[in-house]
């Protein structure tokens, strides 16, 4: 029965005395046999004591009553330790004694090679394994959620630094950013490509129709190792003297590429959002020019790939009873009295900074979700991607519902298919829900298809 009990003990994880005792208590055939052994041992012990006393009573050569010493009964603890020793200290046919405190075997002096394989510890603590490795039972094969497998052991995992993949940190206080933006300092100017079929810089144009201008970085083509942060916009607009028109710019920001529909509208002059700052410049008598500057700073900064600027015009009126904005699009070109002036855009700039970005490294990190590398684990990749997702989405522009910027990054900067993006999102949500103290994820608005 004891041999059968040993064969039924699991060998895929380490068994301490408490675990072996549970298996011992649950083995009914072993318990019946052990009860028989205990009762028969009591009978044998009583008979032995009577026989020994009778023998010494009949002896004429003993001057005093002898002290009877018989073998002691073996307690349950002996058999539990014996089972442990047979599991882990029975190599090469030599039996040793297992010490649970140091998890090593004490072998006979003439045969020091009784040490066998001691499997890993499977448990619920942060340093315990959830299972042992198949190819080497002494090492952890997997860890519980929120723990990292490192060199065969589990330790609490903290998301590693994202600097290798994506550098989001800027050590610049708000006051310094505001000062540089006020000066339109070239050190924080991001040199974008100006594209427009409607307007040429430095040329007068009739603002009758809505004009569209683009500032784009073409990062997918020219700067694939960089992503960019928008902190301000500035352009210089001139109007003909005594013009009764006023420019009305509308700004759309495309964070990582794709179509124009995948841009978010900048809520200028909305509550808690900055408005344009206009500074009049000293010009000649034929025109009046202004610097229009929008300072986002650290509070409202966000990613950008292309800035779409739509320029409209409205009549400036002194009538306090007119509350609505009067747009003239198009003006009546046959009526010369409706020609209310011309505009000219001299400069158009975006301000911010560029950050290190490793698209291939992030793709390799995503591959680990399905095919973990030997030097990393799925949990480590999940934690880094969760940290990356949360930090990117934290820079969503102000809106009733935050935007899912992370999906835009996957879609347009990593060029993943819509199906792959959806699968990655679902995998991250499922992993996050299993983490300790997991909070429900906010509903995000989908910007990119």
C-alpha cells in the first residue's frame, strides 16, 4: 500500500510535508492498512514485553531487574519524511534523508550521490510558480498574472522602461514651454512640409472660398523612427487695409497618418481649452498683419502627423444686436461692392518636439503575445504594451469620450490590419482584467478604421 501511495503522488511540482499529509489522509486503502499496522504493533509490543520479563525472571544469573528497551513505534511523520526522501533522495538506488528547510538530501557517507530532482514550488504567493517547466522541473514554467518569469523563477513584475520602443518623456516645465512659444522659438519648431493647392505662402488671395492648408511630416516615408508631439501652431496673416473680413481658422489634427477623416477637431475657444492669441505687427500702410498663435503647452499637447488648417472668413460688425457669425462663401464676384478685402499668409509653423520611435521593436513585442521568446515572456510583453497603450491614450485631446490613439498608432505607424489591431486590443483587455485590483477600462472613441 505504501508503494502504491508513492506512485500516486504527483511529480510535476514540489511536495512539502503538509501536501504529502493531505494525500496521505485522502488515501483510504493506506489508512485502513496503517490502522491495522498500529493495532498489531500494540499486540506485538505487549507480547514482547511479557516474554522478555519471563525470560529474565527464569534466569539465575542477573543480580537485578533488567531495563527493557524495545524499538519505538514509527509515527506518521516518519512515513511522510520517508515518502519525501523516496521522491527526491533516491538516485542511483541509494536512499538518503530529505531536509525540507534547505531542500537538499543528506546522503550516506559512502554513497554521496543520492540527490534527485527537486521540482519547483507551485503555489499562490507572488514568488511561487503556477507550473513547473516541462523540460526542467526544477525551474518555473509559468507564473501567475502580474509576475515575471526570470531565469526560471518568478518575481513581481514591473513594466520595464518604454524608452527603447517609444520615448514619451520631456523634461520641460510649463513656464519654459510657454516662454518659448510666446517667442516662437525655432528650437521647438518642428519642420513640416507645407502642402496646399489653394494658397501660396506670401501671395494675396481672395478669401471668398474656404481655403485648406496642410502641414505634414510624412513620417511613414521619411521619418519612420520618430513620432511627434504638437504643442503649438502659429501663422502670420495679413489683411488689406480697412478690410472688413476676419480670418476664422479651424484646425484638424491627424495623429499618426491615414485619411483626413481620421483627424480630431481642435476645440479652440471651448471651455478650459486655449484660444488664439493675436499680436499686431508693424507693417506698411497697405496692409495690417497679425501673428496668430495657439499655445497648447504640456496640458493639451498630443501626437500629430498632419495638421489640416481650414481658413474661413467672416464680417466684422459693430452691431451689438448681431450675435451670429455671418459667413460669406462664396462672395458674389459680379458685385464689386461685396469684395471686402484680400488676405495673405506669410508663415505657417507648428511647434513641438520629436521622439524616438522603434516600429520594428514594437512589432517584435507584439509577436511575443503569440510566440514568446526564450529571453522574455508573454506577461512581460503584455505589461509593456499595456503601459504603452495607457500612456499614449492619456494624450488624447479633450473630449467627452477619450480617443483610442493607440489603435491609430498600430494601424498607421505599424501598418497592421484592422483585424490584427482588434485582436491585440482584445488580448490586452483580457490580460488587464486578470490583473490584481484591475479597474474597468474606459470606453474609448474609435478614431481610426
